[in-house]
């Protein structure tokens, strides 16, 4: 999840967190329509998983959550409170900011 200047949150998937953030921040041809209008600032939280299908499932469910729920997940690392019954949470690992470069798949 990426925080934007207007305090909104953008949720997406990528194989390279740092590259993708740069694309959003620089508003290059690969940035999302959302971050073209809402200036991306920084990554708030990220998870890794084994494949694109699992990543897409998590993205789908995160996008359905309210902003309040997303903020709670960012602050309290409690994804299970919102998605326990929807996806197999054992297949996802939240990573910390210091680990982002390590996970450029």
C-alpha cells in the first residue's frame, strides 16, 4: 500500500517495490491512473507471497476494505482481523521497510 500526498492509499502488486514506487512518484507511462492524479509519497506496508495469483487475491481483498481498516492494518499489522476468513494468511508475509530491496523479485 502506497500513501499519497492527499493521505489516500493506493493498493497494487509488483515484483519490484522500489521500481514501482519510482514509476508512481515520477508519473511515468507505467504509473497507475490513480497515482497519476494522487501523487504517490511512500510505501506504507507490503507483503510477499509465492506467485502472482496469490498477490492478486490479497490485492483484491485489500481494495475492498475501508480506509479506516487499511490504516488499522498499516498501524497494527493485523491483516488477520480483516481477512482471516477470506484468504490463507499463512501464504503472505509482511515485510518491513528495510527489507524492500531484498524482495525485488
